[in-house]
C-alpha cells in the first residue's frame, strides 16, 4: 500500500465483515468519481484498495485456521508428553520395586522432578533412562527392563520431538497470519477514510453526493473486550 497510508497490525475497531462492506462502498464511490477524486488521493490507492478487498476474503479464514491449527498442535504435543511421562514413571517404579541401590535409582532419574507438561523435563528423563540402559544393558535387564520398553521410550521421545517442532511452527505462524489480516483490514479502513475525506472536500456544496461519502464514516465502532489478544482476534475473525 502507498506509504501515505499509515496502518498498524493491531485488531481493527470494526469487524471484518463491516470492513469488507465499507471497502466495497468506498471503492465504488472512488471509481464513480475517479476524475474528481484522483488528485486528492495517494497515487495507486484505489487499485490497492481493490486488491485488499479481494485479499480480505482469503486472510480472515486463514487467520482463524492458523489459530485453530496452533491449538491442535499444542493438544498433540500434550498427548505425546503425557505418554512419554507415563512410560518414565513406570520404568522408575519398576526400578524402585526391584530394590535397586541408591546410585542405580539416581541413574534412572529417581528423585529428580519431571514436570508432565514441560518438554525439556520429559525428554531429559526419557533420554537419561535410554542412556543408562545403553551403558549398562545387563543392569537394565536385571531390573526387568526389556528391549520393548526401551523401544517404547525411543518412540515416545521421537513423538515428543516431532510434536514440539510442529507446535512451535504453528504457534509462530499464527500471529503472523493474524497480523497480516489486521494490516489488510486497517489498510482498507485507512483508504476508506481518505476517500471519505476527499469526497467531503470535493462535494462540499453538493449535499446529495457529499452524503454518500459522509455515510462511509457513519455507524458505531465495535468495542472489544480485550481479555486476551487471541480471544479478541478470534471474536473478530468470526464476526
């Protein structure tokens, strides 16, 4: 968009359906009076407005989808963490029940806090068990820890790593998609305001034509309950 239009990536003060309708109305007025309004508007602004109105139909659902995918990825990560943590607990319980010496218990992570929903904690606990079993396979076997148990831990570790990577990617992309949607919405509102102002000036003495431009600025703003950035964004995206 032309640098003459200053826009932010914060959530617009109107919902996106209203922004789309305003954009279309302003675009129609600008095109209908292109010769008169052209000198009053930034070069290329009308063409950019047309492009933004078309884009808005794509980025609003995309922002909502990105947020939904981020939530789903977090859920998948939590499932993988819970499974890995459960396997760690059972191995540690087996070591305790086998009355292993204190140093062996420590080697398997017994006594070390492992928080269920913390990726680094669960991964470290799994890796510690796998490293000890690899270093002292006879010891692991004597404690009742079999190859299939270790294979299960290896798979759990891989699942956690994969889920964590996907979750981070989705979480990183969601705000970017939301910001893109917000910028487009704000650009449209800025363009609408410029067209309204240009029309007011151009048709200052023509009540009928001027009224069409004044109508662009009419109507109450949508007040947002800013409980959280993500909840407000979701409310706007579904509006």
